[in-house]
């Protein structure tokens, strides 16, 4: 007869293994279905393929830079990408290997790239590159505001040199 399940002396249960490493160690295909919430399985659900080279895990954590959250982690060859939802339920955070909170959508709908606290619709910390047209509709008021070509042309008028502009 083939052993199908084992309860180890330490209380670990193995299905498809004679040496269960955790409370429930299933080797082979697994189907979790029905009306029971995943949370009843425990605080973490992990799925591996070929050892630890590919992994999907679902769990709650409060050790990250963003505070407490529920997360879905994708791992391939040790490179992690996390999709996190703060326990407040407001927002979405994406972490990529080596860069925490790389992309954030906060409860107000503001998007942050490289910042955990976006204060405007698109808040980028660092350089950006646009390969298409960027429209700047407002009249610049601060010394750091961008100005459109149309605005600059209207201010310069028919001057041919910068000296002519400053003299007028």
C-alpha cells in the first residue's frame, strides 16, 4: 500500500510527503474551493513551483514601510514584486525588488511614483521621460513652474534675442 497522508509526531500533517515541514504540507496539486474564506487557512497562503524559484503568497503583514497591509507577493528566482492594500482599505501599493513603495495610489486617488505620499494627481519623485506631447495649460506663476511654448512666445513677442526681451 502507498502512504497517502502522514501525521508527524510534532503535529505536522503531510499529504504526498512523509516528512511534513509545516502544519499542513501538501506536495502535488491542491484545490482550495468553496464558500470558506481564505483567511481561515491561516495568515499566509503560499504556492511554490520548483522549490522557491516561483512563488505566490497571500498574507497580512505590518512590518513594511507602509504600515499594516494585505499583500499578494510574486517571486521568481528571488526577485519579488508585491501588490499591497493598506488595512485602512484606502489605496494600492506596488513594490518591486529593491524599491519599496515604487508605485502608490492613495485613498484620494493620487498616484505616486517613487513617493509614498502623493499630494497631487501625479506625484513623481525623480526624473521623468515623456515620448509624446505634454500639455501645460496653466500660466506659470512660480519660478519652478513649466511654461508652454505658446506662453513663452506670447511673452517674448517679436524679439530676436534674450537681450531684446530683457530690455523691453
